[in-house]
């Protein structure tokens, strides 16, 4: 039986762009370019390596987001994933991590899976809790923050590196894992892969397809919210110290005044 691998990916704003909040204190995505979260590229890479080592495997990439989120799916497909699932619904606007985990869980169940692979966190929210929430909703084991991962004989195994020690972990499939940016450099899409991605299937789902009520997600259903936000202050010219014999003293006084020393 084919090993069914689902990789959850996120379409995030480009960190080099000018990001700001909209009037409802959600991230304004209209004026900034988006892309596949860099940390999710490691998850796609590990999924492809596991699939290549298996006798028979299929890799599906899954995202929840607006129309433009298809760009993230196409990037993953061009890397080598077989197909994609896109959950898009206007009522998802403002959904937090808890709501996102609900949508992902329903979509994963709809797709069918043996192993779900996620990045360690998204590069915009950086909460890192969705893999654990997803595993809880699916009722399967979670093995998170892996720097190495492999699958053999219906068991997923991996290594989690800490500051002072490493752990060897394993869980029976089905399971959810997350991988870190130390798990291996993600491959670049080849020209052949980019062209092939245009012909790979992308399935679209909405909340009705997943049996989710609108009040369970979006801003209304969010358990977390931004209460206030202020614009980042403009950069100042700074302080220039001219060294005329007293430069060291002036620098020390400046650092002490800023409580750096």
C-alpha cells in the first residue's frame, strides 16, 4: 500500500517587504508579496526524501490561505510533490493557530494520510504550536522538532537535538512530525520540475466541504487577538562620535546611558 505523506505549508508575507496591520489588526497582505514559508521548505524536502526511499509513496502538499496561496503550493509541487490541496474561504480571515489546526485536521482526514510533516514554525507567526495541535485533533502521536527523520516498517524515527543532548524518538504511523532547519538543505526546483508543476492537480476545498461552521474559525472564533499595534518608529540619524582623544570615554558614556554596560 502506498505511503501517504501530507506536508502542511504556509503562504507568508515576504519578510523583506513593508509589513503592517490592516484596520481590523490582522496582517495586511494586499501590499506585500508572499511566498512559501522558508521553514516549510525543509518539511517538503524531508517528505520527498522519505518518498524516494519508499517502495511506493505519494506526497501531497496542503495549505490554508487566500487565492495567492497557490503560489506556495506550486513551489512545493515544482520541488517534486505529487499533488496539492488548497483550503480557501472568505470566512477564514483572521483565523488563529487553534482554528488553523482544526481546518488542517479536517483537510488531512479528507485527503487521507499515514504521515503528516510540518515545518518547525511559520516565518510570520513563529508560534510553532500547530503540529502539536494538529496531532491532538487527529488523535495520533506527535514527534516534533526533528533534525533527522526516516520511515521504515510503519514506524517514523527521528532525532531531536537540544542544547546539551540529543533524543532518539519514534512513533507508529499514522503520526505527525515537524522538522527543523537543521534537517537538510531544501532542493531548488529544476526547470523540468517547474514545468511539470503546472500540470499537477490542485484540489480546492472550502469550509462547507470540510463540515466546519464559520463561527469556529476567523476572527469571531479566534482564541487569540491583537489588542493594539503601533507603527515602527522611523530610524534616526544616530550619534556620531569624533575621536579627538576622548572617543573611548564618549563611547563608554553613550553605552552606559543606554544601559548597555
